[in-house]
C-alpha cells in the first residue's frame, strides 16, 4: 500500500513546506551521513522519529525527480543518518510497526532504490568522463561504506569455506559496481555482473574499463529468464543485491530460482537490512530462504548500512 498523491503534488506543490520541515530538524547545506540531529529516547521518541520518517518521505515524494543535487542529497543523507543512528534504533520496532510508516514503507523503499540508481548513474557518467577516473571514483560519497561492506562480506564467506571463491555472479550490480570492482581487484575474483537495466550494464562496463579493472563481464537481463550467456553451474558465490527484489514476493522468487538453478553447495550472499535500516532496504528473513540453508547472518552496528546473509544451496 502506498499513499496516493495528486499529479500536482508529485510535481512539487507543497514541496517547499516538506523541505522546510526537514530543514527545521537540523539539515545543513552539505551532504553528510550524520548531518541530522536525532531525538533523545524518551516516552515520545518513537512518535518523533515517525514524524521525521514521514517528513523525509514526503519531501522525496514531492520532489520533481531524484537527480542528485543539494536538496536531494540532504534528504537522503538525513534518511541514511536516521537509519543507522544507534539511539533512534532503540525505537525501531515501534517505528516500523506504526501504521503510518507501514503504509508508506513500500513506496519509501522504491524511492530509495530510484534515488540510489540516479546517484550511481550520475557518478558513473562523471567518473567515465573524468581525466583521473580512479581518483574521482574514490570521491564517491559512499565509497568507504562499500569498501567496509565488501571486506565484511569477504571475511564472512572466508570463514565458511576452505576454498576462496573464484567465480562470482553479482545480480543487480547497478551502474556503479563498486563491490564487483573490489572483488575483482582486491580478491582476484572473476565477476559476471547482471542487471535488469541495459544502461546499468553499459555504464558498469564503461566504468570498469575507465579504471582499468579486469576480470569482469557485464550483462543486461533477468536472472529468472536464465540468460544463455551465464551458466549457473559456473559460480562459487552468487551475490544478490539489496535492491534486487523490493518486496518479499519478488525476493522469494529470486531466491527460489537460485535454489533450483545453482549447483548444490554454491554460496549465495544476499544483502539485507535490520532495525531502522529496513526503511531503506527490504528485510530478508534468514529462516525462510527457499532451497537454501542459512550459514551466517551479520548485522553491522557501524556506518555500514546493509546486513549480510550467507546461505548454501541444498542438494535437490
């Protein structure tokens, strides 16, 4: 269920008021993950967080588009800051169960997915055209976050298998495939990238070429269609991006398909979320992975946003 909006509202009528309420909560004029001040815990702290979530949602929904810029960057920065805030997370259960939050949650996650795609697309184009692509890529706002997350994932997988993965399939690699670059360059993996959006695959390939990364291929398509140029028996490890499947049913279809098509013993690493991070990404139930046995679940309490779920394909 989503909150209906008129066409005028979507084009920006009332946007100034929503942004003003967001700015009144302490948003500065720069992008910073911890730029927003969050309320102290107390009898009404959950209600204040709910209001903040709704204000941020309304500001995003009222924006004419989610192209990166000072206003959009600030709203997303404030939302990420709230999602990882350890004080606000104490009220996570009450906030996520609030009817006014559950009503907007699917649309909020969709807006987050759209905003993330726009941010990655903008930066991929910029990096590809820059005379120093490697240096410019390092300036991507969430570059360190991806490095930390990929390192966490690599060590989690290393603790579950005696042989480091050599062949990796990344489903939902996006226009800025930072994780795949790190897997290929730092961990010597051969990575095949798959994304539904042809533009994402094209930009990912152009970016990999620009920064001189080797050992990767890029494909446009749906893994549910069993792309002919990707053999499911080839892989030691399959990544499932957090935004691959934005609701429970879509995520379940993807995992069920992987459980049927991958060879037994293949590891599947699915990115998920926990606590208030569930505002940004779908939350995966590690006890309900069709055709897979869950081996490990890692919930970071750092600035890393995503949780990590690692499972093994069972024998059919």
